């Protein structure tokens, strides 16, 4: 164990930290975080619709969702290019590259033109297009980045504003020109090709092993102090395709089938009860700890924990690079998806069919709202019991160690 922990702390964790700082990785993470307001705007409308289903006199606000969450693919295309230029220190291109990415995205969704009208499925702008948005943003960013390497007009007698125009026009023409070549010359439907290419990954994501990995990888990352946002570039397309398919199935009068969605993993707060790694149970144990420091930390962190915010607990206890507390965090990220999967596949709990990505609603309230099923409370109780049993032996060993340290410190002061 000691050798494994040394490898984690001295080799693996620093390598992962360096990986997450790479511009292409950091840009995707940053773009996803900047997408949150648009996702939440749509989520609030879906949340509102839960109440509207009971109070029919409430007005229909669906258009707000359509033009916020429903434009997520297009927004992602802008954000990825914008963040890429920022991370690569091409600050003069942050807006231009983003806007160019929107233009290229509009080509990649391959609209049809009939009698002066542009015809395209509205779905291609939304969550189904998030993968296309990521690829488009990276595609445009790469071309802009290559252009900056040319050093064109580094020394010129032209006025600065003219040089600025030229430096903007050329990469715009290259990006849109390459898009035109792909779509209109070679007749490639980039949107459909990407979905076909990604479908095996999405299909695996909807399996139980895929579900476990979706919960486990962020838990491992967080236990080493690495932001869980690093993995959103891969997770979000799977989540979005899953929930949009569920919404479409319900609209067609069929039951939802995709368990692996953001709503199941995060918003329902069953698997992430208290935050990534299900740390609420640990926080509750800390409230009754015989260690003065652990008990104090527990009281400080309990408020955020109820709202599924566990950064204060993870870094304050600490769990990060602490072998006694990292392991139960990983175990929870394996056992909880299995339990939820069994509940949903056995028809003991409804599969979410509404897009609500407000992850700070405390369970079991969020669990009932997301699943629209009172049996979520039973699932919550089962999981809480499992989490407490998992955390308890590791916590008691760690508590004993902390008590001994506190005693030694007190003796030294005396």
C-alpha cells in the first residue's frame, strides 16, 4: 500500500496535474464551465415544468429552454474556440475565433437550401450537437494556432489596424474555406459522421461498466486534488445524448431507457450524496468524532455537504492523497452506481426523463424530483446505509490516528 501511495503522490498525481494544465485539455474544461449558465437556464425551465404538470394554469416557458439549453451545441462551438485562444495566449483571437467557429458549426450541421430558405433540424443546435461543438471549436482553434506560427507580416510598414485586419481575415478564410471543402465539395455531413463515430462510446457509456467508470474516474481524480471538470468533455456528450433520447421516448409515449445521464449521476444526489464520492456519510460521522479537529471540520462542512458541495471536506479533512479516506471514496463510486442500476433496471425506481442539471438540491428531495418517484426515498436510505458502513471502519482508523496526533501536540505544548 505504501509503495502504491508513493507512486500516486509522487508520479501519477503530478503527471495528471500537468496533463490537466495542457491548453487543449484546460480549454475544454473551461468551456464546459462557461456553458453552465445556459445549461442551468434550461434546467430551471424543466424544473418549472415539473410544477406546471400539476398546475396547468402556469404559462408555457418552453421557448426559453429552446433558446438557452436548446442552443448548447452552437454555444459550445464558440466557447471551445474562445477558451482555446485564451489558453494558447492568442488573446486577439478570443472573439474572432469563437465567431468563426459558429460560422463553421453552421456548415457542419449541413443545412439544406430551398428557395432561399435554410432548412435544418433544430435538434442539431442543441445537446445532440455538443460533440460537434467541441470538435468544431478544436478544428477552428487548430487552424488559427497554425496561422500564428507562420509569423506572417511580423515586420511590415503597413498601419497596425490594416495588419490587424489581415491577421483576422486570413485565418477566418482558411477556417471557413476548409469547412466549405468538407461540407460542400466532398458532401460530408460532419454532424452525422461524428455521431456515428461516437455511438460506440455512447453505447458503452450506457452500460453498467460505463456507468461505474463515469462515477469512479471523477472520484479518483478528486481524491488526488484534480478537478472533475477535466473529464466533462467526454462525459457531457454521453449525458446529453442519454437524456435527450429519454425526453424523446417519453414524448412518444414510451418509457425512458438511458440510465447514464447527468440527472442520474449528479442531480438526483444518490450516487453523489454530499458530492463526488458520496462524502455526506463521512461528514455525518465526523460530527460525532472524538477528535476535536475532525469534529470541528465536520461542523464547518456539513452545510455545503447537504447541498452536495464537498470541496471543503475533501481538502479540509483531508481526503486528498489520504490513503485511509481515498479508498472508501473509490469504493462508493463503484457500489452506488451498481445499486442505482439495479433499482432502475428492476423497475424499482423511475429513470429520469427531464433535463434538470441543478446539482445542489439536497437529497432525497432532488431524488424524488428527478425520478418523479417516491421510491427514491427507499433508494436514498439504502445508499446512505451502504455509505455509512463503507466509511465507518476507515474513518475510525483515521480518527484514532488524528487523536494520537492531537494528544502528542498537547503534550509538546505542556
